[in-house]
C-alpha cells in the first residue's frame, strides 16, 4: 500500500531528502579529495616501492570514480529537492581536484590573455 502525505509532511520529507542528498554529496566531495591525495601522502618518494604505488594509485582512482559518481547523483538530488549544490557543475565532479583548483584560479583572475 502506497503511503500518502499531507502537504506539510510532503514538504518536510522533501526537505529531509534534500538534506540527506547534501550530506552524501559533501561526504563524497571530501572522500574524493582524500583519495586523490592519498598516494602522495602515503608514498612521498616512489623509489623502491614504485610497483606498490602504481597498484595503490589504480585502486584509489577506482574508489575516486565511484565516490564521485555517488556525489554527482546526491548533488543532483539535492539540487532538485532543495536547490542546493555542492559542486558548481558536472565537470567539477568528473575532473581531478588539481584541475578544479586550476580552473578556480583562472576564474578568480579572469581571462587575462593578450
């Protein structure tokens, strides 16, 4: 049997869903950053552990892709329900943190080409 809501209960449910989507997106964003920088933090100089570093990077990259997909879906849900987004656009979820930071710096300074 399908449950029906009063208008106030429906609004509260939508608000709760939006908050949950927002928390999921925020967590995914933090985990994305952690995964991106983990190999560098764990192995600052590759040297003799090069093979292990490559395996770790591959594993972490797969985790990042999954985390970003979860974050993207939650972000879209949050935007659709309460109008709040944690990343400014789709590319921010798909690009690496380094690319996002470089794009942010460019946006702050504007296009200053001659």
